[in-house]
C-alpha cells in the first residue's frame, strides 16, 4: 500500500493506493496515529483501494474515534463498489461520512 499525505493547516488528506488488508492496515494505523495531531479534518481518498479487510475497517474506526475526540470530521471519498458494499454491509455508512 502506498499512502500519500497532503496537509493544509488543520486538514489532512491521505491518498491510499492498494489493498487495505492486515499488513497494509498496520501501515495506515501508524500514519493515522502519528499524523493526526492538530488535525480536525481528515479525508481518506480511497480511489485506488480495491479491497478492505476487517483490519482495514478497524483502522477506519480508530480514525473516526480520533476525529470525534477533537470534534473533527472524517470523510471517506471515492470508494470502489466493493469497498462501498463492505462499508454498507457492516453499517459503517450509518455513522461515517462517505462520499
């Protein structure tokens, strides 16, 4: 997985590329935990993410909780049909902002 960061003030966009399985989720988790200081607007651009596992879903929950703690927002953008289906079936679309 490749993670490209784009920071502008208190906004951070993480452009993700590749599968979001166990190993890749660990890398994303490290980035989320280390880069969110002072961030209140986090966007995960999933244009190039064809697959997400339960480990990837766990990282999404962590990111959502971190944004909730600071009164910020998490937006997930450009999800593939497969990833969108997973987010819908797991109920994530009920409490996460997905565009």
